[in-house]
C-alpha cells in the first residue's frame, strides 16, 4: 500500500500542474504559513537562522513576519517545482533569468564537470531543467535519501523526468558523483547543511559548525569547477546567480586543502543567503547550539507564533 505521504505529494504535484498560478500561488503561500504556525520548534529554528543572517536587530513583529515569509517561500518552492512537468520549454526559458551562466559554460569547456554548490534557496529544479532544455547541458544531483523509501523513489522519478541523473546520499555517492563529473556533467550539491560523512569545521554566520567536505573534496580530486550558485524565486519564475569559482588547487595535504576550500565556500554561501534570507529553506538544526540547547537564546523565550 502506498504510504499516505507519497499520496499527498502526488496530489500536490497534480494540483500544481492543474491549477493556474494566480490561484495556486496564494493558496500555497497561505498553506505554508499555516503549517509553519503549528510547528513551533521549526519556527524557532527559522527565527534563529534569520537573526544569524540579518542580526539581532531583526526581532519582535518584524521577526515573526519574516519567519512566516520563510514558510510561505518554502511552499512556493514546492509549487514552482511541481509545475515544471506541465510547462512548455518556452515558459520555462521565459521564466528563468540569470547572472553568470558564462562561468558554468567556461567550467564545462575545461571538460572536468562543474559542481554547483548551492544553499537551500529557491527552486533549483527549475534551474536544472532550464540547463537541460535551454543549453543542452547534462545535469546530475546528489540529494538526501528520504523516508519512507517510496517517497525517495517518487522524488527520484520526478527529478529524472526533468532530465536529471539522481544520486542519493550514501556510501557510494562519492564514486557515483565522480563518475558524473567525468561525464562532464553539471552536478547540483546542497552545501549549507552537514548531514553526516566527512565534514569541515567552519565559522558560518558567526557561529562554528560543520559543513560537508564533499564539494571541496570532489573539486580537488577531479579538477571540476566549484561554483557557488543560488536560485531565487519571484512571482513570475526564478533568477539564478553564479558566483566566481572557488579556487580549488592542491597546496599541501588533502585534508588541509579540503578545509581551506570549504571555508572559502562557506563565505560564498553566506553572500548568497544574505541576499534573500527569507527564501532560505533551512528548517533543520545546523549548528551545535540548535541541537544541544546550549547558548540560552533569547529566541527560546520570545514567542514566534
């Protein structure tokens, strides 16, 4: 029997394709805000993240309003992504603008593949689909595995229908990703959240945490261009920003080089996130203080509902 959450995603995907955006977008944003109101733990995490980015001057009513916008934006992300299979090539191309695609093209010219190191911002599936349709670029992605497995399988099929090769995080992910880069693919890597495996201690928005070592390790081992990239949603589509490549050259021990490159990448991710913090869909603990309750935060006492 198909799990209920899979049926819910299928229903949402169908509704996004059937309903006109003028109807579906305000509905999705309202549903996102309502869902966020009932998840107080995540609201507090989002509030802490916003203050990390913007500063403690974001507080009170303004903070609560920004938290609501994050949850509305997260619903937008699903809506924008789920609409893609029903959109024409012309609609997808017209709805996507960009700054810096030439950096992706230059990386592909080198022949070692391109690593798109991305924070959890915007409808990145739209960007990947745009690359395949508009520039005939082969795209791969590495994503977290989901529970139940049927949901991961459904999402894999959905992303493959958009032209992506999908690799789930796991013991063989590194080998499979290297193989994709050797095919000279563009590979999308979420890079702002550590979920296990090799990591690097960095200062990220003023607080020490871990970020994944994968992007730097892959770039150093393969020669692939390491490009910090973010996708920002807007009512008519998406806007992609490609930052200059992070220099990934061997200078000493691999461990030291990975740490150095990851810290440089962390700075670039900060720049991209700070441009639109209300679109940063990081709803899980990402710093030690998020998990262990240390650093008695004012936000733990301040209502955000």
